[in-house]
C-alpha cells in the first residue's frame, strides 16, 4: 500500500528542516574537499537553476536574476548570502539577505566577491547531469563582465560539488527516501 502523505504544511517544515541541516553540516566540508572557496548559484526568472530547490526554500517570486552565494571564509560556519530582487521571508532563515535595487546588483556582487577574494568560484557549468549545467550563457556573460577578468579566471565547475551534495542525505531524510 502507498504511504500516507503528510499535510502540505508538515511537508514544508520537514523539507526546510532537512535543508537547514544540509546547509549547516554538509556543504562546507564538501566545498573544502572540492577546493571551492565560493559557490554562486544563479536563479533566473522563468529559468530556474535545477539546484535552487536543493539549496534554498521554495521562493514564489524570482527577480530577473537571483544569486545564492556560499563562501568559505575559513571559520567553522559557511557564509550564505542571497542577493535577490524580492523580499522573500523564508530566505531569511537560511541566508543573509541582500535586496539591492536592480541597477545596484552588479556592484553588490562585485563587492561581495572582492571582500572575500576567493581563489576559486564555482558556477553551475560543466558536468554530465542536467543539474550541473544550470547556468545560462547570458548569466555567465553577466558574471564574467561584472566580476572582471581577474575573478572570471577563477571560475571552476561546481559539477563535482553538486553531484556529491545531491547524492548525500542527512539521516532524517533516509527513511522518507527509502519509503519513496
């Protein structure tokens, strides 16, 4: 017989609990193992990056481009920033929330990267799974132009990180995945 589904609100709370644990415990060690100091996930209006639903809570409105930035600053905690166009309350539980005006987004992104000066910046390019190639040509071009040649030369594929992250479950998820 089919398992009984949880009410939608309980499903949402469960998923967000898993997400918090995944971001708090899995991602930083994975980034370090892959030698990634910064990961930028670009989510576009009408073209969601397939990784977004695994690194952020459900967001009903996407701006032209929203950015989820994970930075390893050498501490025991992963820095998580969301540079978004719409104030989405659920994001505040998972990210430091930045909401610049549209014309200020390039300067905001550049400032974030310059302040952290990462040796590697992973982008969702390359790889053999659909989830590893979510960055569009135009978004790549925008990041390259915005960050300039010095930082663009540090771009690497996030594919190995994405595969490891998506293939790993926290213990709380396992029972539900086995049932499914």
